[in-house]
């Protein structure tokens, strides 16, 4: 299957992205392979989402972006062969963040600029601060990871606090601002609201 959009293309196995018609993807971004993009997802300029590495069985596991995800400029999402990446509904992924699966990121999470995640499971409403790195770990819902943190063990994660009400409101405001931006771009391009 070929695309009118050269930035949206199959991987070497022939898996083609499945994109909800309401999603808005900047033409400078690259969406490759077994990627599933949900309703009203916004993908900003220079994002790379690449599901192209086969697992031991030869199949390529998906990268899934659920409804109203906000993937900001320069984000990279990839995974080891046979491993899934899922980003939950209404999650904001900040500029320059790198996500390398397997990863399961809950709903309404906030990953600030230049965060790095590798083999991570995040509960809903998790805040990952700017330049934080999280590796091979599961974090409970409502966890706050401070900016610049390097979290690689369960003992270090026990030192983390829950998000505050102020942070929860900030997370919602970021999502609302990005949703408005998505709709503004849609109007400029002459794409009807969905």
C-alpha cells in the first residue's frame, strides 16, 4: 500500500501505520511501520515514530498512541523487536523526549522536555520532569519524578512523591493548549473538525 504522504510509510515487513482520520501529523514527522494512532492525536514537527524491528517470531509489535495524545517536536519513539510501546490517552510527551520500548505509559501522563524512558511502565497521571531518565522500572499512578532525576532502581523510586494538585492542573492545561493548537492547524489546512 502506498501513501500520498511520504512521511507515513510501511516498514520493511510491509506493516503500514493505521491512523485515525482525526489525528493531525506534521509533514516533517516520520511515522513508519506498525504504528496505531488514535482519535485526535497531535504529532508535532520532526517526530519519529518507528515500529520496524521484528521480534524472534518475525513480527513487528505495535507502537500505540491512544486518543488525544500530544507528541511534541523532536520526540523519538522506537522499541526492541517483539516489544510494544503504548502511550495512554491524553498523555503529553514533551519536546525532544526519547521513548524506547518496551514501555507502557498510562493515561494523562506528562513527560517533560528531553525526558528519556527505557523499559518503563508508568501508572496514570505520572509526571516525569525535564531531563529525567527512567530505566527498567514500574512507577505507580500519580508519581512525580523530579527534573534531572535518574531512576534505575526500586529503592530510588521509593523516594518519589505524588503529584500535587498544581501539577495535575498544569498537566491538564498543557493538554488543552495542545488540543486548541491541533484544531487551529486543522482550520488553517482546511480540515474539518472531527
